[in-house]
């Protein structure tokens, strides 16, 4: 299984087009001999073309230099491509591919939707050092929609970077345009093959500016979950973090703006909370490992003595592995598919026009901020406690997400408040992290003691974690004042 970032440009070609000599263009010093290829690809999607709606394509190609299963999906401004060898006479996508689109397909079967045959004449563009700057493919394409039987034929040019720089593409573009080529209007061969069946981009939410802001925020979090899903399955720690943040934002929005939404929000919140918990089991181990690594290296002459580092790493790795197993089971379950479908329905309902106003949106966000302020006041008063500080931290997280949602309608003032609350949340978070770290170190220290080993180093680590927490708490009054000024600017 191989993956790569695909950086390419496609062009429509007029009748009689002749490929100009690209020697001397950009970094190109020579053009290789033409490689004549006959490509035959069957494209797969769900009945409702869910992959195409997400601008993802899946095909099984025979012929050429890269026969097999190809999965392409948007990545930034370009597309990533995953290639998996095909076992003959395999005609159904292998799990290595279907896992990558499971969230997008929503549990529906993947079946053939189009067949595309290409007569390709490919040339390699070489640099002076012998590397390949790019591949230029002159394609004569014949397509058949397997949904309605319509056929099409056309001539196009594709140029894909290999070792070259993006600046080379601009040089190629200028030369090709002068020769009569024009940037392709269609996003892909599949789009042309399916014609009117190919899904149009989702229409933006209608209704008031406030309604559009609320719908866009929910849509972005749903899309982030789907986008990160395949990377989470691959074990990418950053993807776990991003997906967890998306679920937290969803949970907060379902609570903070509940009166402005419809449906069984309590049940939906519980399902999102379930996924957040699965992600948290993995993410918390990664964060804890990094945190303890920092403590272990703070005083290397003392703290790395003995098997402390290896023991902690081993214990956390085992816990993380168990968490990843449960996470994968969850993502493979019908329960997760149902959740994504319910989020689709929520997004659709929220995007419908109504009389939601900016003042109602501001009122709900203001309530979330004031609730957080009240919890912090209680936590730092005479009856304050670590538990109340943790509750205040969670309340500020919800307030921060509410402020983020306001950015499209309140601009810089909402952004500034979100930033200031983030600082406050981070300070409270550092204190809570120290408490969690201390509890874990106590647990590990007890294990060591019961094994008749020296637990002194665990005590030193605990003391250092406790000091970090106290110092973080000392910054709270200062960052709180800054957040108060941002609150006043937004809500006054």
C-alpha cells in the first residue's frame, strides 16, 4: 500500500493540438521517449454517490505502470492518492481501501458506477541531474456511465509533478496555453463520465447570517470527523487530536445553542460523547507520555536513574494499544455510522432558513461565557476546590467554542475573545493536567513499592508535576482580566 501527494494540472485540448517542445521550460533539460499505455479503469461509489459528493474517487485500473486500486481524496489544495495492488480476479475493493472511505460511505455498499478507458501517451520531463521533473500525459478518453449507459469521448492533457517544484507548473502552464490548451473546467474524468449525475457542490446554508454561521460551524465539525477518520484508523496521533477536538466542539454546540436547534439533541450529544471518550483514551496516553517525558528530562542527572522511563513508557503504551483497539471497534460499528447519519440530518435541518437572529446567537454565547465566569468565581472562592477548577475549565472550553462560532458575524472581537479564553483554559488545563499526572505517578509508585523496588524517582516526578500545576494556577488572575476585557468588547 503506497500513498503520495498528487500535484497535477489538467487541460482541455482543441482539435489538432500538438504538444509543444518543453525542453528548456522550467527545470526541464530533456524530454523522454513516449510511453504508449492503454488504461482501463472501473470507478466505484455508493448508490447515492457519497464518495463523489466528498470529491473522493475510487477506481480499479488495469494497464499502465500503476495497475491496482487507486483512492484519491482532497488534501489542502491538491489531492492525495493511495495505491493498493489488486489481486486478480478481485472485483470488490479490499479492506485497505474501504476502511479509508468507511465514514464517507456511511455503511453503503461500493459498486461500479463508471468505466473509463484511456489511450495515454506519456512523456517524462527530465532535469539536468537526471531526475524527473514531471510526467506529461496526452490522453484520448472514452467513458461509459454504468448508471445510465451514456458514453463520451474527449482529448485532454495532464501534467503531474514528480521531483519538480511547483514553480515549474507555472512555466508549463504558460507554454501550454500559448499552444492552445485551456485549464479543464471539469474536476475529473469521472465527473465528465457521469455527466448530470455527478453531484454538484453542496449549496451554502440559507436564511439569516446567524443561521448560516451556526450551520457552517456544525458542518465544519462533521466534515472534520469524516476527514480525520481514515488517518485515525492509521494511528496518526495528530488526527486523533483533531477528530477529538471536532467532537468536543459538536458537544459544546449542542449544549450552548440547544434552543436554536431541533431534534433529539440529548441522544445525539450522548453519541458524540461516546466517540469523544474513545478518542480520549488514545489521545490522553499520547499527551501523558509527552508530559512525563518532559518531567523525566528536566533533571537528567537524577530522574532518569533506574528503569523509570522504560516502565512508564511500557505501561502507557499498553494502555494506548488497548484504547486504539476499542477506538477501531467503535469506528467500525453501526453505532458510529448511525451517528454520522444523524449529524448529516442535523446539518441539513440547521441549514434551512428561519428567523434566527444575531442577537439570539450572541445571547446564547454570552450565557456560556457567564456560566464559565461563575464557575471560576466559585472555584477560586472560599469553597474552591480542584474539582471546581476542573468544572470551570470545561465551562471555558464550551465558552471558547461558542465564541469561535460567532467569528463569521462578529469578526475580530469574537476571535479575540476566543483567543483570550483559550489562554485562560490553557492555564486551568495545565493545573488539571498536573493533578492527573500526579495521580498516575502515585499509581505507578505504588506498583513499584509493591514490587519491592525504589519509588523515590516517582516522588520526585510527582513534586515537579505539582510545581508546574501551582505555577499555572498563579497566571489565572492575569489571563482572566484579559478575557474579561474581550468579553466586554464583544457583548457590550
